C-alpha cells in the first residue's frame, strides 16, 4: 500500500495534541473526482462516490480490497447512513435523494420541490428524528461531466429538509450561492453549512419544529470549502483546498492536515471512530488519529 508523510500544521496551542500515524495511507487512486465517503460499522467497509465515472466504490477494512459497489450510480455525490444503518445518497444524475433499503431496493426520499425538479442534490445528513437534510447546488446539471446538462427549474440553490413522517420537502435555508457540505453539531442543536462559492462556513440554530434560525458566518474557510464532520470534542473538520481544516467550537482555525490533492469530503470511521477517511480528487486516503468522531445517530448518547 502506498503512503505519504502526514503533515499536521498546528495554528493554535489547542491543536498541539492532535496527531496520528506518521504516514497517511493511500487506500485507492484512479478516480476522476472522489466524494461522499460513508463508513458502515456493521460490515467494516467504506463506500464512496466517483462522480464523473458514474460509480460507487467499496473498500473492505478487513482485507484492504477495493471493488465496485454500484455502477451506474446516478452520478452519486454525498452519502450518509440513517438510524437503521441504511445508505442515503445524493444523486446528481437523477436529481434526487434516495435510500437503499436492506434488501437493496431504492426508495426516493426527495426529487422535487413545489413540483419542480431539484437541481442536483450534493450532500446529506440525517438527524436522529429521522429527518433528512440536504444541499442542492447545480453542479450536476451544469454539464455532462458530473451528471446531465439541463435547465435549472428552481430559482436558487437551497438547503432542504425532508420530513420523516409526511415526506414533505421544504426549504430551510434559501440564501446560499452554492450550499455544499453540512453537519449537525454533536447535540444536534446547530446545523453547519458550507457555501463553496463564498468560502463561508455558516451556523444555524435548529428549532423544535425543524426550522432554522440565525445563519451567521461561523468561519472563513477559503477556496473550495466542501465536506464537514465533527469530532467528539466538538471541533469541526472541513475539506477545503489541499487540506482538511480543523476549527475550534468558537470558530477559530486551530490546525490543518495537508494533502497532495484537492480535498472534497471526509468521515471518521473504524471500530473506534478514530480513523479519518478523506476523499481528495483521484484518491481515497486514511489516517489513524488520536481524535474520535462523534457518535452515529443510532448510538446511545448518555455515555462519553
């Protein structure tokens, strides 16, 4: 297996103790644009998207083998798991958000808003109440490279919530230019959303009825801001440029992990949730760290 030197850069003393292996593993290379990593604890494998190649790949943690997971894949982008461990996927090509049932069948969660086709859902998270939240920039309809060139039916690029009971899809944030990665805080009381166009990482309060308030800029993340994930200490990790950035809960950029390629997304996985997986341009990277990711939504939250 190929490896590269780990390059952590501490920008603040609060990042000084963050570390891990001295070399980052290159688990796979040869994608055109790798995105949307999601780790399956029950099977100890990771699935991610290779958007322009219209496929999803699977890496097995026990053997190290990489193989096809789904092809064609609707030009899939972001992926996550719901409360039952089912795969939830944003499909650029089909302009929809879907759920893969345990028997392999596909259920459409959202493909329209007010009768109009979505642009090209990009990234998705599921809250512990079962609601599905996703961003909808136009990248999949701008050309045939990441989907199918088409006219934009909705005026704008919004963030949506799909109700777990009624299936209603409604806009929860409508003032973004290019909404992209999103992540709930560990207590789910706040939702953080990246705007790739502005480089702003914004934060919203989540109300009891599933609406958002606020929306102030939490941090300036710069060029190419994309996927987001939280660790158990409440720090937010963001893919941006050729690095993964780490922000303290107060919004201070305290450190970064440098990569040789443009990063797109990330996820904490492994049996202890301390293995950081990163999709970046052509490759899937992995680093065992001394940082633990947040508990998945189906895990008990009463113990540390």
